[in-house]
C-alpha cells in the first residue's frame, strides 16, 4: 500500500472517531462508526498475509453485525420515543439492544470471542490501534446513553473473563486482547456511578497499553518464549517492561493502581461490596499473566538451542521519543491522579 493511501486511511480513521465523538444524533454517530470501520479494514489487510486477510474478514463481519444491530435499535427508539437524540434513549428494549451492540463492537465479554482471534492475525501496530483507538467511539456512545444495570453486569463479566481467558495463552497479542477486555470491564463497572472516573481510567489504560505495545514492537516479540531473548539487545528497556506490566496489573506505587483503587472505593460507597470484592479478586488473575510475562523477560535465560531469531540480528528501525515519554507516564503519574480527578469532577 502506498504511503498516500495509508495517510488517507489514517485520516479517515480519525475522522470517523471524531464524528462519533461530536455527534448527538444516532444517524451521525452510526455514520462515524461506519467510516471508522471502513478506514481500518485496508490497514488491517495491507500485509497480504492469509492470516491477516482472515482476521480482517472476521472483523468486518463482526463490526457489520454490531452496526446493523445499533441502527435497528436506534430506529426502534425513534419509533417508540419520537427522538433521535442519543441522550434520550430511554425505552428499555432499544437501550438493551444498543448496549449489546456497542459491547460487541468493543469486544466486551461475553461478546468477546472475536477479539483475541483477530488480534492474533494482526501485527503489533494494528493490534495497538484495535485495543486503544477503536474503543474510543463506542465507549463515547455508551457514555452518553442512560445505561442500566446491564452495563455494570457486562463490566463485571468482562473483568472476570478477561482474567480467566489470559491464563492459558502463550501469544502476546492474545494476552493483550484479554487484558483489554478486563480493563474495559473496569471502566464499565463505574461508568454509570462516576463517569469522570471511567474516562480517566480509559486515558490511563491507553497510555499504559501504548507503552507496552511499543516495547514489544522494539523487541519484536510475539510469544512468551521470544521474550527471553530480548534482554541481550535492550537491557534497559527490558528492565522497565516488568514495571509497565505491573502498572497494568494495578500494583502501587505505579500509575495503574489509582484507577482500580478509586473504582473499588466508589463501588463500596454505592453498597456494591460483593461486586467490588469479585472485581478485586479477578484482578489477581490478570496480575498472574502479567507476572508470567515479567518472569519470562527478566528471570529466564533462553537456551542456546532456541529457535527464535536472536535479537541482536534484528534491525532496530522503530525508535522515537513517544516510548520513553509514555513509559514515564505509565510509571510515575500516580501523584498527579488526584489532581486530575479534581479537575474532571
């Protein structure tokens, strides 16, 4: 694909998300989602690999199903209430259908089965876009509608399933897909109770995931076994990677601790102690596979008979300033989070 076409597709990707973010009308929001989907399809298939083409086809079918359900539900809401406004979606039936459609678009459990499989067929750059940028537009629509207990239930299921699903995975992209499912579940748990906290959690998740994907792209690692050969090429970066993983797991004093702590605090304030306890215990499952990755990167020396390409023979053509900046924010932003919350509330 020519650089001009890539530029056009990236511009359309941003345009579709922007239209959805700025819209208050269901037709405009649906149009933005469709532009977003049609723009990312050529970017996903540009490697001309059978696995990438398969993943692109599956992604198109899933997104088309979700978009059709969304349009049907929004039309039903207009028929029942007489308004197209997103914030005026009040009837229970279209509200449930719209929530399910947006959950399918984002890959929330139990509608998540497509996300790990599609992530496995893409490269790390497209995986980064799929787990960060592509979540923003559906998330903004969920944020605008008057959600019900279904949103909190889907969030709790996603937290549990995201932890369980990543336990037996060996491919990094599948692990990161289940990590995305779990983190989106945390956001949905608190979306109806304290919306600014949900937005802050999304922002911090994007920063942490951006750092981790950049580290994996620099080390050119795709499986847990290949992580053990990364230390020879970039020891400093590999030393910082476990800290980023632990930040994703939510351990203090790293940045990822504050959102989970504040979400658990808010759930407890709303007399949802059982749900908070379940979410906290499910976070331990996610922490297990983050520790597993950390162990492979820092405490395992690969055997001399390893079939992986030795990292010092790889050309390092992916260096820019965003990586150290995002790593610093992932590790050191915890003292600033109370001020951020005070500004958003």
